[in-house]
């Protein structure tokens, strides 16, 4: 025998379940005749976060056999359809790679294979339903399985993954002092008329520039070598070729030297030139940030122009 308190509790629990179940919509299928109406309805449902996927059946009426099956209400032997899922449940196709570099494969199955969420189950259900209609039998095999391409054993370096986005910025800030120092030295020689004095001693301007260039290239080579040693011995870039890393930093250092040459020709005061050279150097880094954020909105030619 159930007493009144237990009956009240069961009644309260049943009402609670009914109230919760009323929040769920089980009728999730919406038939639409025209593809144009489908796009409008999909946009409307996306605003309400109610759109999961849409299936468009491409039933051509040009074939006589297709017209015969369509008039009789039977399913054609060959069915073409298109699955259009919500952007949140499909992989991006407007970019070739992830703009933020990671030192490990994509996580699975969460963000790695997004086709498993909606696309693959819907395709499997539709294919099994078509086969069942034609054969009159329920299809249980074969099972559909999806897995990622095998990836070798690796160590997930969280420090490298987090610093990878800021590494270009850190590298840029590292050379700011070198830019200011080189620009100030060049303009200071021009400010105290040292170039004219050396010309009076018989030293040509080309010889002076070449000596200054070789001196700074040597300094950049030593700095690049020290950076490579730090990156290799600390285990940050274990599997990277040290010579390639060294050439990469040396090339960047030479471009910094050329930039210092360019900026020094527009100033006559050493301190002003050092300050403005540093500001211009940091401003030149802004196209990289813009390109990183708005990469898919620019054409290939515009991206190449911004990189240059």
C-alpha cells in the first residue's frame, strides 16, 4: 500500500518529467519542396540555433526511367542527394591550414573529425534507408567506422603550443634594440660628418658601407648561433635542423640590416632616427597580425603583397 506522501512524490516526479520532456522537440524533420525555400528556412533556423543539417535529393526529370519511377511514387534505383550541415558541425574549407601552428595532431574525436557529429551519421542512415526500400530488408551491416590518419608517437608540448602564436612577436621585439642601435650608429656618423672625414682620408663611401655591412652580419651570425644553441639544447626545437634554423635567423638579421640602411637615409639626428626606426619596424609587423586574423577574406595576390 502506498501512503499519501509517496503518492504525492510520485505525482510530483511525473509532473516534473512531463515538464522537462515538453522542452524537447522530437519532430525534427521539415519537408521543403524547393531548394531556394530550403536556404531561406535554413537561415531562419540557424538564427534560432535549431538547424542541424539539410538533405537535398537531386531527382532529375530528364531521364525517362526517372520520370516513370517518379510518377509511380517509387524510389529510383540510383538516388543522388546532397547533405548540407551547419557550419558548427563541419570542417572549414575556406582555409588550407590552421593559422595557429600546433606541434601535435588534431584532437580526436572532439575537434579532429567533425564529420562524425552530423554528416557521417546522416549519410549512413540515408544509405541504409535507400537499401532497405529497394531490398525490403533491414540493413545492419557493414558498420561505418571513421578514424584519423595514423600519427607517430609524439610528446604534447603545451609550452610550445602556447608560445607558438607569440613566437613571431617575441622574435620581432628581440631585434628592436638592434634596429635602434644600428640606425643610431649610421645616422650618428652622418651627424658628426664622419663620412666626409673618411672621404678626405681616401676611403670611398662604398668601402665604408661594405665594412659596416660585414661587421653587422658577423654580429647577427653570432646572435643567430646563440639563439639556435638555446633552442636546441633546451629541447624547444628538438627535431628541427639546426642549420636551417640558423639560416632562417641569419636571413632575418640581414633583412633587419637592410631596413636600418633604408631608415638611416631619411634622418639627420641620431636619437630621432633610432626612435623612429624602432616605431617603423614595429609598424611593419602589423600586416602579419591582420593577415593572421583576416586571411580568408583576402585574395592570394593581396596576401603576397602584404607579406612582402
